[in-house]
């Protein structure tokens, strides 16, 4: 059976939704504090996938996701690098995306800045798929929520062209909410097994969390939420390992 590790730190607050999404997708899930990995109480090699959920890890002190990124880079680099080299999936959502970028595991010189509005954004948005990936198999568009203050993707022109040429831009906003360069909402590493995105697929795995669910027909309410497809795709990829 596929086993997934959901990594949390102090202040992470979307871990339970992420655990639930993975269970619905068919994975066994362990929720593990990063300190247990650092101290060797839990081994990353025992898992098929690693998910870094959203939230405000360590209060987003210094910058969003920066402290947990430093732990990943300085204390767990060897373990995470081995995990990636074994082609195991890693998914970073919102704060997890920030952590993946700032720890260097997405292989790109880019960052996530404060929204161009200067405000925290809590809204539902639409995405379009830009690249083929096992994460996006069968997904053309997604309607899922965003909740962030530092979600504006930024990279120099040369880095953007590199991402485009290597087909590593996974998702773009249909109506850019935060000023992200080239409307970028999610990217992946060169190998295609590490993906980060700012929107929250784990918050829409059933239609009862849709903002207008009471207005939807009963048959629609009983369907899976659009975000669940990403987790199902991740589990399917793990089954082939």
C-alpha cells in the first residue's frame, strides 16, 4: 500500500486537510513533525511520497516558509535528495511551495513575494494546466481556493524562459490574483517529480466545501471536489514505484 508522509512544523495549519485528501485518494498517511525526521525518529525512506502542506510554519518569521526551508536544506538535504533521486513524488502546497523554492529542491532561482495588492488573499480561483505531468494527468482546469500573503511568483526573465523551455510551468492562473510573473501558480523540478503550487487542492476534495455548495444540485454535491484529482494522480504514480 502507498504510504505518504505529511510534514509539519510549528504553525502549520493545513495538515489535517492534506491527510484527509491523501486518505481519500487511497494512501496510508503519517503526519510527522520535522523534528522527528531531523532526530532520526522517523525515516523518509519508509515512504512513497512527501507532502509539505500549507499554513504558517514557524509563524512565517523572516519570510514565508523560510525557517522550515532552512531545516530541510541544512538538516535533511541528503535524505530529501535521495528521495528525489529515487523518483518519489514531493508536493508542496502554499507554505510548502515556499519551502521547496527557498530550500532549493525545485532547482530554480525564483521566489514568492508579497501579493501585489499588499493584502492577504482568501478567495477561490481558476487554474489552467500548462505542462504534462503525472500530477496533472486528466486535469485541464481546476477551481480551488488560495489563502496567502506572499504568493506572488517572481523570477528573472531568463529563469522564466528556462521554465518554459523545459515545460516546468505546471499551472497558471486564469485571472491572476496576486501579480505572479507570467500568471505562474505552480512549477515542478527538472525531473518532474517535485511540484509546488500556491493554491490549495486539499481544501476542495468534496463539493461540501465549494463556496456555493447549497445552490448546487444534489448530484453535484455528491461528486468529488476538483482538488482530489491531484492526490489521486500522486497515489497512482507511487503505485508504479
